[in-house]
């Protein structure tokens, strides 16, 4: 599933993950648009399960010791990324399902990003930033438990990109995102590492850092992403670098040439994802 997502085949990744969950005999969503009513109904169910639990209460839940549910949770982890790209209305239900499994059956390494994503939903669409930050805190506390660190970079990406800026200065996310990048490289999670690095690049632009400084960082970042073969993050980074150069009035065609090259490659392979 992850290999399909890596090469840009999100639809195929969704189908494979859903089929795998069905084979395990676990509750499985249908691949279709989800109504607002269904999302709200499932949110209320999760809210009842939480029962005003604090971040500490959640982080102290027992560990998941059922291999079947553990495999299902891993599939949901891949599904969360895939449906976000293809059918975003499914995204909340994937998160609710993962959080429900953690609350009922115990914590696993995938629980940390699941609660971080619940924080994302609460901070953004549901307009409850303080409740969302409590879920982000729970996600970080889960990482401190033994055997839970494999999702560190992913969790940092979600919390620092989608949660903390609602109540704290955006400047405060820059150092943690760099830490998320470094931790991702350490554990071999290059995808999340580069998403952390990309988000950090946007944030240093948004907080008003000098354009020449941002340009230097972006050029170094592009080299890293090229070496790690992170094409999706690379494409976003090239777009931001092109913006920096146009704002500075220098070498305005350089980024366009790189982008044209990438589009030509996509055309030759038929992969525009």
C-alpha cells in the first residue's frame, strides 16, 4: 500500500488497504463520498468514548496486544494519507475509526498520528482549538512510551502544521518542524521528514524571514528532496523557490525550467500525481 502511494497511485493504495481490512474481517469503509451528517454522527460517537479524557488519560491507556487490530490500524494509517488526496470526505471517518480502536483496544505506534489528526479536525473544521490541542498533546505523550517512536516525524508534521498555530505564534513551529525532519531521517520515514521540511519552508516565508535567506534554505532543501526522491514535496518546494526568485526579481525562469522538466517526465510516464 505504501509503495503504491509513494509512486502516486493513491486510488490503487486506497483499494488495496480497504481490501486488506475486509480480509482481516475488520469494519471497513466504502470508497465513496461521505455526508456531513455521517461525519457528525461518528464524531459524536468518538466524543462519547473520550468521556472528557485528558491527554494524560489517553497516553496511559494500555497497549494494543491484538495483531489483527494492529494490522488494521496500520492500513488506516496509509488510508488517512491516501483518502486526503482522493476523497477527503472519508478522512474524518478513517481518523474516528483509528481513534475508536485505540480507545477500545489499546495504543499502538499508529495511535499517535491518529490522535494528532483528531486534533487537526477539532482545531480546523470543528472549530474547537483547545480540545484539538489536548489531542495533539496526547499524541506527543504517546510518543514518549516505549516502542511508539516510529510515528514521531508523522506526528510532529500533523501537530505543527495543523494544530498549534491556532493558539500560538507560527514562529514557534519552525524549530519543532526541523526536529521532525531530523527524527524522520533517523527512523527512515523520509516521506514525513520531507513534509516537515516543506512545511517549515512555508512557515519561514509566512513569518517574514528575509527572502534571500529563504532562497538559500530552499535551494538546500531541493537538493535534499532530490536525493531522497521525494517528488511530491519537491514539486511544492520548487514552486515556493520560484515565488522567492520572482519576488526578488532574479533568475525568474530557473524554477519554471525545473518545473517544465518535471512535467515532461510526468507526460512521458503518464503519472501526473
